[in-house]
C-alpha cells in the first residue's frame, strides 16, 4: 500500500455530532453488529472500511434508523445525535431522516423531473412558503452538489435521463435539500466510472464544510483520499478507529494491518 496517496487534510471540528455506545444489531438470530462504541465529529468525513459483510453498512443504517424498515432487524444500545437519543419512542423518524440524509450505493432518482427530485423533501417538510423560496432551495442544493451548471437549462427533464455520475450528484442534491446536519453515504461511487467517482470525491470534501459526512467504502484508496477519520470493521466488530493517516500508516491492531496490507478481505 506504499503507493497509496495519503492526503494530509486538517481534521475538522472536534465537536461530537453522533455518539454510539454499546450498539448491537441482530437480524433474527444473527448478531450482525457487536458492541460498537464510536464518536463521529461534526464537519468531518468519517470513513467506514472493512471486508464485505463486516457490518459497516448495517451500522451506517443505524444512524438514521433505516434498519427500522427491516422486519427482522433489532437494534440495541445508545445512539445520540447532538446528545439526543435517536431511538427514543418520541422521536419522529421522518424528521430524523431529514436531519440525517442518506445517499445510496446505486443512484436512485425519483421518476420525476430534476427540479421535483430536489424539491420533494423541502415540500413534504414545509421548508418553503412559496415557489420563489422553493426555487432558491433547489438551485442552492444543485449548486452544493456541483451539478447546477449541467442541469440549470433542463430542470423539467427527467432525473432518470442523466448519466450515472450526474444521477448520483442529483441524489446528493436531493439529500442536502432538507438542510440535514449529517450525510450518510453507502458506497456512493461503487456504480460510477473513475471520472464520476473523482467528481463525487471532490464534492464530499466540499460538503464537510457544512455537514458531518459518514461514508462506507470498499476502496481503501478512497477512504484515504476523502476522510479525516477511519473506522475499520471486521466480523461485526469495530476493530479500530482513529485519524485516517494513523489507521493507514500505523494501525494499532494486527487485524487492521492485515486488511490494509491485503492479507485479509
């Protein structure tokens, strides 16, 4: 891994945005996540890495309660956003997911116009009181997702007609349109070509100025390029968590070193 380009970027805010303690996830009788403790900082990109099936996506989905949609899934432990328990029965899951946005592995624009894809969230959450405000949110979201110049003259065209990389940036615009505080990304580049991947990676670096970004990636090079903090998962355990440069150059746990050097995975 010596040829991996480790980019030294300043670690973002030290303010803790999400805190998990004793997190367990069960799928029926399968114990998928075992006793995970982690603090995720605000305005920082945190990468979850590890072999396929190690639990990184499962844990990511705990952070906005997406596992609630799976009948056999059960989550235990304590997960807090800004100190508030997100699994408290009083929590409105729809509002939680507006605060903790998500971008999936495969671009999944709605079968609507580019405009309506981005306007959908602000509409249902009542974030705009008139058309001019909604227009403003759509424009600023598309600009934040670095796709405005490519689509500004065809906002009425279907989102599904865009290229794969453009669709994924549209999905990022849709996610940021509700003014979330956290952006979860589950392998957002795995379906994209290298050029589109580079565009999304550049975008992730810009997004951390305003959001806490958590990215699951199967690419160690990508984790090294875009993140300031890295968590290594293996067999449902969080093995090691720390500054990205330290994880890749001086891991403390032999399992992390084995994965980084390609002996496991």
